[in-house]
C-alpha cells in the first residue's frame, strides 16, 4: 500500500493487457485483479480513474464475450 499526493491509500496493482493487443495505439484496456473486484482502465490514459467491476459480473462478461467471439 502506498499513498498518492492527495494522501489517499493507493494499492499497487499488477496491470496487464490482452495478448490480442497489437501495441499500435489502438483501443485497448488493462485489467488488474483485486480480491473482490477486477479493476479496468484505459491503457492509453492510465492517469484516469479505473473502473471496479465485481468478480461475478466480470466472469459473466467474459463468458458472454467468449460466446460472441467463438
């Protein structure tokens, strides 16, 4: 745990991008696992606030996405 300039507690998260990300500046997100949530952020603007999604909702989203792409 660390503190940001506003004095809030900020956890250090391990962010990762999809292996499908080409790295050419296209639209991509990064995710980080947290005990009860998945944090999601814009990989092109990591200073913006991230979105916390419940782990159950994230699992449902992934199931939907895989079924649509498969």
